[in-house]
C-alpha cells in the first residue's frame, strides 16, 4: 500500500466494494433483517449485472448481496481480496475456501498459525502461513485504515463492545473502508450488547460458513466440504454407542492445576461443534457455569472418565506435563480419566470448518475407541497419521477443495 493511503483521513480504494447500507442504519437497530431466521443467506445478483464465476469462484461482473445477522443485507460489488479477521472461526473459513493467504489480521496469529499447522500436514499440498499478521483482538482504527481490507470478517456487535469503540467508529469502518461480515455471539449463544439485541440471530458453525462462502462466491467449495461433513456425521450417528455406555467427559484448560478451566461439552454454540454431535455425557451439569475455574476437588466431585486438554495439540503445550501433573496430585491421581490414561489433547474451540472435521474425528476416537478406532497416544507433533481404513473423512477430498481442485 502506498504511504499516502494510510491514516484515518486517507481516501480509500473502496469505491468498488463496500457494504450495502443495511449494516448500521436504523433498520439494524430496529431489527429489520428481512426474515426471522437471520435473513436469506442466498447471494443474489442486483440490477448492476449478472455475476459470473470462473473455476476459482471469482465474480467478473455484477454486484450481489449476502445476508447474515447482525449485519442484515450486505452488498458486494466484487469478490473481496484482502480479508481482515478477529477470531479464528472466521479465519478458518477463509482458509477452507482457499483464501487463507489473503487474511491480513487475526487474534494471536503466531499461536494459531502454529496450531492450525498441526493439522495441515495431513492435507496433501495444503500450506498456511499466518505468522506476523496484525494481532486484531482490539484493533485500532488507524491500523484498519492501513490494512484497507476489502471485507472485515468480524462481528460489528462484538467490536462495538470493545473498549474504545463506539457506534460511530463501527459505521466509519463500514462506510469508508469495507463491510463487516461476522457473528461472534453464536459461540456460546451469549447476549450481544443491547444496541444489537433486536437484530441478532445465532448460527451453527456451518450455517455461518455457508454465508461466508457466498461472500467469496465460493458456494461450490462450501457444498463440497459440507458433503464431507454430512458423510462424517452419518458415520458418527450410525456408530454411536448406547447412552448407558458413554463415558462422562469434560474439557479443561489445565496449564495451572490450581485453577483449572472447565468447559461442558454440550453447551449451545459453535464452540462445541465438534463435541455435541457425539452426544457425550457431560461430567459437569448445567448448575456449573461453563468456562469457569474449578479446583482439583471440584474436578474429583465431577469424576470424569475422560478429560480433554484444550490446546493440548499446540507445539508450545506439553501434554505429558499436564498428564504428569494430574498423576502427581493426591486428588487428581484418583480420577478415572487419570487412572485409565484418558487425558487427551485437543485443538481449538474457535475452529473453522477444516479443524471441525479433524476434531470430530479425533474426539470420536478419544471418546468411543471401540466404535471408531483407537486414538494414538499423542505427546507432540502434528495430527497423528491414522490408517486409511480407520479415517472417518476423506483427507484428499478436503485438500482438493481447499486447493480449488473441484
């Protein structure tokens, strides 16, 4: 980018691409989304012309509209090229559509680059490099102008809730740089800020992915990956053991065993998109708030048969040290999960579609080895190699879709 295009007062090149005006006007605050389900996700051509697609799913002419709460209808006059993201479920969607290299910002990019690249070695010809990107947890307006992104895959309601942001700032980004297109509060079905409550809808991970795919005119890639997921879910559903034979389980953040984060596996929202299909028996009941800290005694009272260590597959996490910490604890060593060596490494909860496929497979094997095959003992390194006849989804098909070989 030229130096004379940076700063809050700089003119932008957004003449060809911007939001359609429904984002932050009175219609949004009044909840006018054109339907009670968050709007029609179908991308439609406008009077500007008929959109045409080549094999890479790019539009050569014509504007189109995609709808999702809380934005409502968002109009695009061309397929976005540069992509701003905050949270990795949306960065992961760009990656799944073959646009991972076009992401210019995300939360903790080096951390998540390392974690995502624990999975990419199992996808032939797929590469990803998010190192050194702008860390966008609480983005500055000046940096957003400098990035000059064609689309902001971020929830404007969640950005509005950040310290230092107000409605005028959110509107300025949409009008002067590029549209917002994201949804965060579907993660746990949390309540958005009151200013956005009337316009908010909750989506599953793949419902959101379908809408994001329409932004990039990549519906065929979405459909191909959704077919892989459908086959995977059919396999899971047809092989689930009876409820009476399912172990109790909990997700933990256990870097500090004096203060353990506990997460239920059956909460609503896309953070459990890889566990809910497996219908696990949650060790913690609804009386315990998810994403809360517990001590070893509370964990012993829950008495889990299986424990999942969140982030345990990250290269910086020593999963063996976590297992040893529980074994060395007078209370922890008595947990069934510890006695039976059933502390398993997991990846991320803010997962995109590709991690979701891998994590459904790995969690199925970790929970129900008799039904889905044994999960290899994991200590470090990339996602383990699974014999082809024990894989629950087609890696080559996924790799081909990401690489555009449809």
